[in-house]
């Protein structure tokens, strides 16, 4: 049973890891549906990974990456995929990928995936909610981007990994690779170590943000002090190893004669130096964490409790009231309505207001409201495009009681009359006759109706296209005549 539980836990972790990558695969699945560009040439999942990478690298403890900054860093990578496309299209592709990673257009801007797990009741479907990139507001009002833990785990190919152990493993792996001279693999390990450093800072930032909201929501007695102590010890050991690694890489960069080896060593120098800078900033935040806790404890303790408890209208009023019989639910509903309807004037005024109302002079009122202005009437707009003469000529042309005629011939006769608009009216009435309302004509007492039939002949006309319809007039029996025939029968 224990082995099955461990296997199921491992399966759940892998399913969540796959769920975090699903939004990236959806980009490639939906790129063919874009109507503003032929986006099949772009590898959208690669662009999305590069986007998360750029946001993660630009993240600091309190800030993140600006939208324009991320787009500018994406453009060279996107241009490499489609050199023949315009720069405007590259910018639009970058914005489209960024908006989809933020999940713009949804209510909470989050992703949701369903996965299954084995529980006490058997196989159960569960929902996994996560975000990749989030937008936050800086104190100056600017909006910046931050990558979530799920997004960083997508970069390093893991999920819910212990940050401290992963960071140590990444540093040891990096040191071993450098000692063995495998700088290409060492660069990947260094980048993963930097991602874990960012994730470690995110853990502390989340604890401090929760403390600022409610100091009781965070365990400052055991959990956070242990976190701070282990983090400070971790940073101390990382400083020693990172400085030693930086010294070895710098030596390899300066002494190497291979151009490619020298370039990779230079890139590693920049990455490890960035890790050192991030650890320095993290150390300063850890040193200030205790002061943040004490300040928030004083602020929240002496701010005083709220004077009136907040009422959950949905859970404490609406749901219980809906479960009551109608006779019992009327009273609480009336009390609630009267309380929220607003201030109503008293039925009987007070003595002071009554005396002031009686002593108030009567306002003078005019018997007449004054001179009524004469309105300016505008002529009514003519809604009929065709005049009476045009309708009369169209009726004569479309009166075909015996021999059907082609629409092309009727259009030629209409043009010979030199009457403007007559060909268009004939074409419109012929189109309407393709599916005539025979029932309405019968109810209205019409004697005949125009019918149009398409026999597959194409219309050869300079002004109109389509089918050369066969037009004919058919008689309509009135409803009263049909009723009399049925009665006689």
C-alpha cells in the first residue's frame, strides 16, 4: 500500500508537470488560426520558453520585467525564426505569446487542468490551478511581470522541488562540470542554479507579503526563523563555492586559446556573477525580515479591531433564507430590504422642522408656463429607394402568366426603358421570388405570385452575377375559395 501511494504521488507530480507545459503546446496548436499572419513558420512553444526565461532573469526581489523590456529581448529570437517577415509582425507575435502566457481575457488570468489520482474512494478527478506569468503593480504605479514557481519549474523540468536541496545540487553539478571542462553543460547547470536562486527569493517574498496582510497567517515562531537561519547558512556556503567557481572560470577564460571555449567561459562568468549579486540582495532581505515582522506586528496590533464584524451576505443570509419555507423567509427578506433600501424621510417630522416648514413663505408661482416655442419640423426621410414609376414598370415586366422568361432578358428590357434603378429592382424581386412566401400571399388575398427556378444556367450580365433564373407568374387560390370547395365536396 505504501509503495502504491508513493507511485501515485510520483504520477501526480508528473501529471502536474505536464499540465504546466500544456499552455505552451496550445500556442503551437492555435497559431494556424491567427487571421493577421501566417504563423505556421514560428515555433511558439520555443518563444514562450524564451519569454519565461527573460522574465525570470529580469526579476528582482521587489520588481520584475516590464512588458516593453521583455518584447525587446524577444525580437532578435523571433526574427531568427522568420527573417523574411516584417518587424511589425515580429512585435505582434511577441505580444501574442506574452498575452497568452499571462492568459489575458480570463477572469483570474490562471490556467486550469484536470488530472486523476488514486484516493481512498478510488480514482478521482482533481483540478490543478496555476499561473505562469503574473502582472503586479509597483509603488510608482508601473505594471511589471514576474514568473511563478510553476513557470520556473517549466524551465528546469521539475515541479514542487525543494528549493534549497535543488540549489545545492545545481551548485555541485556546476562545479563538477567546470572541473571536467564541459563548459556547454556547465552553462545549462548555471542557468538552472540561477532559476533556483530566483525561486528561493520568491519563497521569502511570499512569506513577507503574507505577513504584511496578516501577521497571524505566517508561523514566525518556528517556520520563518528556521527558514531564515537555513537560508543564511545556505547563502554563506554558496558565496564560498560561487566565488571559487567564478575564479576558476575566469582563469579558464583568460588562459584558453580556443575561441569557442573562451566565449562559453565568458558567458559562465556573467551567469555566476549574476548569481552572486542575487545572493547578496537576498541576504539583505533576510536581514530585514525580522524588522518587517516586528513593524507589522506593531501596526496590526495597535490598529485596533474592526468596530463591526463583516457579514457574509451570500453564506449567512441568502443561502439560509433560500432554504426556509416561504412564510418564514418573508420576514428576514423584508428586514434586509428595508435596511439596504436607503434613508427614508420620517413620517412625522420633528417639532423644530414642523415649525420651520409652517413659517416658510409660500413661493410665488406663475399661472402660465410661458410661451410655447413653435417646433421646427424637418421633412421626413424618403425610405423607398425606388419610386412609384419604377415599381409600376417592374410589375409590368414581371407579369409573366403564360411563358417563363430568363432574368437576363428581363434585365435587357429594363435597361432599354432608360429608367434609373429599374434593373436593380427587377434583380432584387427575382432574387426574392426564388423562395416566395406563398402562404403569406394566400392569406393576404393575392391572386398571383412570382416564382423563380434555378436550372443551373449562369447569368451573363454586365451589372449582375449569379444564376440566370427562370421567372414565371403562378396563380394563388384564396383561402376562402379553398374552404368553399372543401364544404361542397
